[in-house]
C-alpha cells in the first residue's frame, strides 16, 4: 500500500481531517486531535496561504503554521492542540452564526455568555450620553427661543 505524501501545508496540517464549510464559518476537524470553528473571512486566506506552500515533512509544524494564521477561532471541548482565541465581539458573532446553522454551542469552548452578550451590546459611552443630552432637551426644559432685534 503506497504512503500518501501531502503536497501542501494544508493537506499536511489536516491529515485525514475534514473541513466543512457553512455560510459564514468553517468547521475544521483535525485528525484525531479535536475540532475548531473559524469565520470564513479568517479561514479562507489562511487555507489559501497553506494550499500554496510545500509541507515541511513535520505534520505538527505544518499544523501549527496554519493555526498560527487564525486569529479568531473557537475549539470543541477536548481539543488540546490550540485554544479559543479572538476578540469577544468576533467570538460572539461566531457563536450566533453557529447557533443559526444548528450547531450545539454547549460542545464548544466559548467565553462566558455574559462576556459575549456584553460585547454584542456594549453600554453607551459617557461621551455619547452627554452629547445626546445636550442635543435633545428634556420634557421639562424650555425650547430655546430666538429674538429678532
């Protein structure tokens, strides 16, 4: 039986793993080492980069090169090779996209729901609150009048 030699870093990094593309994200299952979800705007450039490079001959090195190019990702429980990373806002959007496409969010290592929910709806900054108060007089305040003299 001939040995299959990977031709690209992407093939070497995935091994016998798979990539399932959804509308807004990719589900990457690594050969026996777990799974991760990555937004398409992060996955596609990294996969394209890895598809154009020759493998080093060391599967772990190739995998770490590919994973190092992913700045936003969430791992499934039990994945040890990489951990969840990214800004809370990006992770919150990824969580909502995964929910919409029917994935069970309980299997994934997201930060606390309160952190992600706060990222989606941040409290108004004091600077904006003060500007709105100046522009919009309250019901008890008289409207400014102009006098022509």
